[in-house]
C-alpha cells in the first residue's frame, strides 16, 4: 500500500484492493449522479426508439447532444470539485506553514529581546566601536 495525502493506493493483487473496489462500486451504485445518468439515458433512448407516428420522439442527433451534455456536465463538475478540493488543501497547508513561520519568527524575536545586550566599547577618543574596525596600519 502506498499513501499520498489522504489517498490510499493498492495494487491489483492485494487483499484490500478488492474490498476498497467493492466499497467504491456500492457507493457509486447508490449515488444520485448514477441514477440521474441512468434515468436520463433510459428516457432519451426510449424516445429515440419510439416509432415516429407516436409524435413524441427524438432523432439520433438530439439523443447524442442531450446525453453527451448531461454526462459531460456531471463528470466535469466532479473534476472541478476534485481540483478545487486539492487547491483548498494546498492553500491550507501553505497557510499552516506561514503561521508556523510567523510563530518561529516571533519566538526568535522574543529570545533576541530577552538577551542581555553587550556593553558598548569605546576608543580612546570616546567614539563607540560598532564593529570590527579595519587595520589601516600597513
């Protein structure tokens, strides 16, 4: 089994693969989307196969346009929701990292503020030594 960000992957031969597959299959069977697709396809196929004398019929072009539109909408929205969920998860992780970075920075500033400052050093002329002064005597 390989895991990647809350998603579990199983190989075809693993025992858990078939349990997960059956579970996914059963949840798909009770899905509203699946029943909507079945109903739309069945009604449009029924209207396509009715004799033209009955009056309420559709032709092959209308059947194809209707079914491809419905299927594309349902599966397209599914993919849009999946992409949005991944983006939201990535944004959440980035936000958590920014908060952690700010907390770390605040902790470092607090430690620095608590540190006792060094006493300033002065030259014989009374000037404060800020850092290492270069040696100009050659």
